[in-house]
C-alpha cells in the first residue's frame, strides 16, 4: 500500500496534480491531491483477490471514483456528479438486495444515502480529519465483525483500513504531504454506508436499525447541522463554504488542524464504545443525537460571540 501511494505521489508531481490554496482553503501551500485514490484501489484489490464477491458495490465505487477524480482535476457542474452518486447508491442498494422494498422507501433510502455520503465528503477539509475519523469508524466495524457479530468478510474492512492507515501517515501531519480529494472521501463514504447496510441486515432483530448511524454521528452532526443552518439563512447549500464547526475552529480561531481532527476522532471513539455498553440502542442513539445538536449549537454560539467585534458606546 505504501508503495502504491508513493507511486501515485510521483505521478501527481509529474502531472502537477496539486490542490492550490484559495479563499475557501484551510491550508496555505500547494499540496498533492488525490491521495485518497488508494481507498478505491484497496477495494479493487479485495474484489480481484476474492472473485469479485460484491460486484455491484465495485461497479458503483468505480463510477463514483472516476467522476470524483475527474472533478478533483477539473471541477465539474454539480448535476453530473449527483447523477453518478445516485447511480452508485442505487447499485449499492442492489448489492444489499434492498429492492424488495416499496418504491417510495427505495427512493427515500437512496436520497438519504446520497446526502450522508456528501456529508462524509464535506468533512474532508483539514489535515488528518478524514483519516483519523475513518480509522475509528472502520476499527469499530472490525471489532463488531470479530467480537460481536460476523456480518461481512473481514477483508473488505481490513484492506481499506490498512489503506487509510497508510494515507494517515502522509496526511495526519502539521504539513500534509497529500490530500484525499473527492475520489477518496466519496469512496469511503459509500463503503461505510454499505457496511452499515450489511450490519443492519445481519442484525437478528431489525429494531436497532438506524441506531448504527451513531457510528458516524460526529460527522453527521457537524455536516448535517451546517447544511440546516445555511438552509435557514436561505443560502445555496451546493455552493462551497467554510462554515463547518471544524473550519471555524481552524480558520477563524487558529486551532491546530491535528488537535481538531484528534478531538473529532476521540469523541467518536467514546460514542462508539458507549454504544456497546448500553442496553437500549435506539434510546442511546437519540440521546447522542440530542447531545451533539446541543453541543454543536452551543459551540457555534460561543464562537460567534467571541468573533463578534466589540463596539465602544459613547
């Protein structure tokens, strides 16, 4: 995996595939882009060495990886990207054999899945964030698969986990050597959703259902509530911005990237550990959601007050 990443670095340098800072960036110097392609290559390697065990998943991830990488190189309009994402999530639903549901449920699931994948993508903005957080998420799935309930071939979790670990070595730094790009974050978002879907299917009683989304609750809270905040302001939610909580901390208050990334990952670790200790999973998931909403709102209220300039009354 390390050799593959280094080969990609050489190619990226050769063809000048770099992320150059702009007014929305949280970094200040050009950095190699697309290092997250290693995540797709990890899934591809698993598929090739396991007789293409999940063909529709691979096809979906291939489509999204291609369009995402093109977008990384030359930004595309949102419509073609969204169309491919809907097709990708539909293929993942097909892999999960979920097309026996009512049509309206299928459409609702795909729309929700596209939204979640994009939230996962939105949270890839500062050094170490995507890498550290995904190590926690995939590590949680490994624990479940080995110690709680076997729900999928371990290789489909372990190989991407190794790829994320390799990427972390180059990205979880004060000065990152590479960024993931959409090709990496979209791939991981789709893979994580597929694993959650398999976990739901394998659960003896389906009454815990959506409570498994708690495993990515921190990302969902920051990403989802930021979208809601912008919608309430009447802003175009498809337009790029720097209004996530982590971006506010990094860009407006100069909190080091790695501190923020570590805090997000550690908070998710705590949430995931407690999930296995409580009896009522649904109540726990609701409690976590309420806590995250309150914590997010409180943090933004405090930060906005601190950022507001003081006026002198005379």
